[in-house]
C-alpha cells in the first residue's frame, strides 16, 4: 500500500462495470516500479452519469482517465479536443485533463501495432485480413489503413461491416463464409471477434491455406493462448497474443498522467498474466 502525498497525481479507469478491468493492476505495477507519488483507481460510472462524472473528475484534480466499455463512444463526444487516433477510431480510450479541457485519444490501434513490432512483426509487411466489425476491429483496421496496408474485413453480420466501411474508406469487405478463401493473399490475420474467448466457441478458419510468413494475431487475451493462436503455433505460424496490446495501449496514458515513459517487459506481462490465470 502506497502512502500518497498531498500533491499525488491521480488517474483511473472509467467503465460500467469496471470490476473485471486489469488496468488498475497494470498501472499499479508501473507506479510501484517507478516509485511514483500517484494512484490509478477503478471508477465504475453508469452511462447516464458519464459526462458529469468525467467533468467532476477533472474538477477534482484528476490528471485523466482511461475509458472502457461501454463509454468509448460517449467519451469521444464529451472531448474538447480529440487527436487523429480518436477520429480514426471514432472512439476514445484515453482522456487527459489539462487547463480545464478534456483531450481524447485512442491508443488501441497504437497498442496493437507496438505489440506486433515487439514480436518482430512489421505491421505493414503485406495485406491484412480482419475478422469482426466491433470497436476493436475499427481501431485495428483504421491504424493499418493509415499505414497504407490493404485491409480486408469479414464479419458474421454483413450490415455491421458495411457500416464500418462507410467510416473507413479503403476497407474491402468479404462475406463471413469467404474468410478461408481470402486468407492466402494476406500477411496478417487478426481476430477481433469474441470467438475464442473463454466460454465462446473458437474461430474457425483454415490456417493451412495461409501464405508463408503469415502472422496470426488475436486481440482476445482470456485465455492467453486462444485456440486460434494454438492452431497457428502448431503449424509453425507466428502467433501474437492479445495481452501485449492491452499492455501497450496503457503506455501513452501513463506517460501523460504520471510523467514517466513506462516499459512493457516480461515482468509486467507475467504480473498481469498471473491475475488472468488466477481468474
Ligand atoms: P468489440 O466492440 O469489443 O470489438 P463487439 O461489438 O461485441 O466487441 O463485437 C464482437 C464481434 O464478434 C462482432 O464482430 C461479432 O459479429 P456480429 O457483428 O455478427 O455480431 C463477432 N462475433 C461474436 N460471436 C460470433 C460468432 N459466433 N460468430 C462470428 N462472429 C461472432
């Protein structure tokens, strides 16, 4: 238990519910590692209260907050300023308070890229196939498109993919049952659906059709090794687990609120993973 001073820096995670969030553990690890006079706390806020609660946190002296489900789109709307990452994603996961202003960004796409790079994967090495059309799919598709990557997307509900394609010019859509057929031309396969999550059925896709040099990335991190990643590894296909994206997306917020550029390393990964395994 850290004892705070009267000038401690404060941040936290807003969500509803928020009790499953690993962010307090993740930021808490860094606060302790760097001996920072600060705290990062869970902030359960009901949707109807979100705008007033965030203004209240700012007035109470918080340096900023992370935003998770279901507030990411609402957070975009209450910002005084948003950066390019937030505009592209249409949602915000990091708020920084400064001079009475709420400044929003979305670090999910950056976190996704940094995690790939940490695994030695160049995200722009070739075309990408994304499965899913939710908020995470949008963040990943948007950031890959911004790098000039050719992106194809398949979602079970075609209308949802079409809505996304209207927001992200350049996205190519295919039907969900065409994913096997589309796989061979891609350097990167990304699962952003909830398939493969503990309690859900696995992603079904014929990895044997994958091109040489294919990388398979999952954004699901419970379990750490999803059936899709296990199937990739069994075929000597490079597999990138989703936990790294969670760790990296936290970096820009921590830096902005606490003034230290925190390292994502094996000790952090093990600390957060231990909590996932215990759950
Ligand atoms: P998020 O915003 O966090 O990405 P989401 O909005 O709940 O999450 O999206 C979940 C994704 O998983 C969607 O793309 C969903 O497909 P639909 O748009 O058709 O609902 C996908 N998904 C969930 N269960 C699925 C299943 N059994 N088969 C195929 N896709 C599934």
